[in-house]
C-alpha cells in the first residue's frame, strides 16, 4: 500500500482526510510544533496584554478546569449529551439507511419522496426544538427526536446516492452466475454503496452532535449545551472553553472513526 | 478433469424485439446457430447488429421474444451453471481481492470453491501469487487474466466472451489471444467470442459468423482453415490477411437476400 492509497480512503469532503491519513514522522513533528506555537503564543499574548479572563481565557486557565472540581459536573452533563446523541443517531441513522436502501429500488417512489427528504436536510432541525419541547416536555425525548431528525435525512440522502450507483456490468456478472435479487443486493449493491454510506454516516453523526448541543441550549437543565449557556451567562469563560474543547474533540473523534471505517470497508475506492 | 458428455449449443429461430411490435427495434431475427461441443466460434458484425443481444440471451441474461436456446438436451431459460461468461473489460469487483473475485460464482451458487483448481488456473495464466492482490494493483492484462480464471474456475461447458479484450493495448491483446487459444486447446470448451477485431476473430475461431444489422441476422459463416496451435506469426501471413479482408468486405457490403442464397450454395469461403 502506498501513501496515495492511504490518504484518500473514501470520498472525503475535505482535505483534512489526507491530513489524518498516514504520514511521516516529519509531518507529525510539524503538526505538534504548530500546536505548541499556537497554544504557547496564545498564552503569552493573553498574559502580555493582560486580557481579562471573561473576554478570552488563557490556555492554562482552560487546562486548569480539567483538573478542577467542576470537571465532574461537566463530565456528567457531557454524558447526558452523549446519550442524546447516540440514541437519536441510532434511530435516525438506521431509519435513514433502510429508507435509502429500499427507496432506491423503486425509482418512482424515490422521485416522489426525495423533495421531502431534501426539505428535511435543509431545514435546521434546531428550529423545531421549541415545538418538540412543547409537545414532549423538558426531558430527553424532544432532544433525541431532534438528533434523529437531523442525522437521519443526512444519512439517507448520501446513502441513496450510493445505492443509486448501478453498474449494469457488475449486476450482469452476478446474474450470469445465477444470483438472486437479494444476492445482487448483498454482494454488489451494498459494497458499491459503501463509500457513500460511510460519508453519510459521518455527516449525519456530526449534524447529530450539533443538534444535540443546540437542543441542550434551548432545552436547558441538563446536557453540555445547557452548561455552555450557564457558563457564558455567569462569565465563567475557562469552563465555557473547556466545554467547547470537549465538543471539538468529540467532533474530531467522530470524523476519525468514520475515516478509519471508510478505509477499512471502502478503501478500494481511491 | 471430469468427463463431460458431448453437448452442442443450439440456437433456433432466436428473435428479439425491443419495444412494441410495430415500431420496435428488431435486434435479432430468426437466428439459427449450432456450436458443436468443443468448437470455438467468433461472431463479428457492425455495431448494433445484435451480437451482444445474442450472446446475452445464451447467457440467460436476456429473454428472447421468440425462439429457443438449448445446451445438449437442456433448455436455456436463465443463467445456467454450465455456461460461463467473460465481460467487456475485466469486470472485477474492486472491493474484492483477486481470489475473492474468482470465488464469487461459487459463493453465489453456495458451492465450496475448488481452491486447488483455482490455484492451478492462476498459475496457468501467470497470476500465481497474485491471489491476494486487489484488482487495482494489477494491470489491465492481468485483470483480464483473472477474469478468465473466474469464468473457468467452475469448469463450465460453454464459455461466452463478450468483447473481452477491447480495452487492452495491441500487444497485450495478442498475448491474451495466444493464451486463450492455448487454454482452449487444453480444456476444449465450447467458446463463443464476440469481437470488433476481425483479426482476433479469425485467429481464435474455427468458424467466424458474420452478422448484419437491422434486423440482426447471420449473413455468412466462414470456416477458418488454419491449423492449430496457431502462432502469432500467422497474423502476418498472406492467407490470414486475405481472409480478414474478405470478412471485412462482407461486413461493409452485407449480401442481399438473393446473394445470400448463392453463398449458401457456394458453401463456405
């Protein structure tokens, strides 16, 4: 395997993919050096100009939050948000995948349904959260629904693009060996759709996370999003930025996971 | 190798119309064809003459509008395990290794792949040790060799080749033609080859069938007299050249129904 094969495991929407792919020790060192410079430089500049903590906290103040007693509270609320994310995503992504697989087999149904899916994709589901709260109260339910509504259509529309890729010759090959419709689906259509399915799953997960945090913010009471509101209104900026950092790392973890999955399951498409 | 009983491939009155009857396109009209067991025939003709339709019908991938196809005493109404097919370009699944590609037909039929046979076939086509490679790691010629192995692995009686080497460069193509003839001499499959290259058709076949378009019909059958095994030098000989030109002329000037009768009287070229 050479490096060019490594770096573009699947159709990645950003150049970040190649950044996360296999790279030499020199690149790793450069990345660390830049991080040290940015963090160290930030620390120095904020101290030098005596910027108040409530405007922008120093990196060391943010780091200190992770060792403070407040961390257990933040961790607890992070867990609530993760529960919303995983439950909503599990529901939304499964429905999205199944719908994509089924609907693409019926071009007429697909034509009729696609505009509504597009509508769901383009409407920010966060806007529905107040309505969902009215109907389902302040618990998990409205947030899980919002996450499912945000991630499901994203998964579906990308996966459908994958399932729509028909290669007549490959299907003919399977048929010439006597393949049933189900076998054509499992042995040809699903592997062919896999690169787009994984892209859809990744985008869906990231949209799900955004929506979970946003729903926390308008739902209040619990979840990392609600912490953000609390900390910013009480000017506890180091804690605020610690939450942001946790969310950023979560997002990158989601990305890295699907990048790895894409290389594993759809690495053939470069 | 298991002893196969003599099974001729028979096509009778094969007719295929696309679209509704009056305005439809007649891709095939009353095509009769008999290929003896172990015979190698080529079908050539202008694009759109229905040769691919004919081949895909024999593979059981197209339903005929009327007419029938039989292998020995069995009717061919769908894909048949004794009929193997090679497609345009190698048509390997890019997400499977070479070995997994070759095992696909076994998987679909829920048979255990014959690993020993697959290994010896891979060795035979010069792909020994390449089984675990992915298709994109192989050159076009090597991919096409792998697809030969895939088509032969389940030991079919009939091998259908749908313009398999069209995408290869001239040198690789010659090399593949030589390999196909060698393997055919060893295994004696009944082979139907569709090609745009008349030289390839003549080089490989015992008989060349010429088809004419609209409606798709067989306009002439040319016996190829050259002894086997043939060498690539044959392609430079005067006789070979003349035969290729004769066929080319026939394709460019399809005989009318009247002259068809006179050709039938004259027999083969």
